[in-house]
């Protein structure tokens, strides 16, 4: 059993979308393993607790679990989170940390922590080849004129949503992004799944104070205000997909070694 992050009290559906994407990839890479959930901010546990493959946004409430842990595709949002990740790095005998975005990767490098830029689990979602209808706007702003009939939704969710509710809604929204003719959004975890699906996507704006998180979008060549584009086959996207897959498989093999 290996634990992945679940979420309690979050306002952002993107948290669940990342975990769903990581679970899909882990099952593909190691179908012999079983996977469960542990709350990101309550994962300390015991030394004999299941190992944790930590992923996503890490803030002040995150404490490294006492059981074995690997960091794959993380964004550290605060100095305290960087310090906790540094402690994990030291405990793991300086094994690399998988950084989700260039800003996190650079900060680790400046701290002397071995880091690899691997992107986000959502980039590894499979490409969609089916029928696409309508346009979808997700927390978008500005003057946009979609070519198709459009619908507007949000990634903001009530903080009392249980984990099962979050997963159900995340699956519904991912299906919507797959089948959209084009998507307009200010949400990183709408942008990245759309890139993976091959859905034309436009970044309408970067929320205030979110430049560090969105450094991954810039790295992928996405510019605010550009019309909807398909980014899936660009070399930089394909390179990050390969790196995330390779890093995750190595991390899983360290947490659960294959039989000799």
C-alpha cells in the first residue's frame, strides 16, 4: 500500500484533479501495487505507516510523514514548506525532489537541495481523441468570444466537501475539459489537463500573487491573452511528461521495491 494525498477543507478543485491524475499514472506504472489516501495536512502517522508519494501544493500546514516519503511534482508555497521539504531531502540521503515548477526548482537549487523539474501529474493524463463540443470558461476574465456555444464554471468548492465529493466533481470536470472544443481559464489545473488532453486552451490571466505557481505555464510556452492553442505535442511538454513518468516510477520502486 502506498498513500497519495487527499484533501480536507480545500477551496480548490485542482487539488483533487492532481491526485486523480497521479493515481491513474501510478496504477499504470505499478499495477501490482495498491494505493490509498492520506490527508496532505495530517499525514505524519507512524514510522510503520504506509509510505507516501507526496504531490501538489505544500504550505505551512504540511508536515512530512514519519513513514517513507517521496516528493514528486511539488510546489512549495512558503519558507516553512521549503524547510520541511529540505528535511525530507536530508532524511532521504539527498535523493532528488521532483519540483512541479521552475520557481520551486530554483529555490531548492539555491538551498543546495538536489531537485529535478518534472512538472505536474496532470500533464500525464491521456490524450483525448473523441468528439469535442462547445467552449468552457473556468474562472476566466476579460473579453472573450468563443467560437462555439459556451458555459461558465468555477473551480471554487465549499470547504466542507468530503474527499469522495471532490473526486466525483473532479472526474466530471475532467470529462468536460476533454470534450470541450476550447477552454478559457485562469486555473493552472484546468490549463495543464487541457494541454494533456489536446484541448485548445487559453490562459486569460494569472491570479494576483500566483506568479510562482504559474512559472510552469510560462515554461511550457503559454502566454496570457493568446488565443486557444494545442500545446500537447511541443517538445517541452513531451519532455516534462517523460520526466514525470520516469521520476514517479523510480520513486515508486524506491517506496515499494520490485521482487528480486
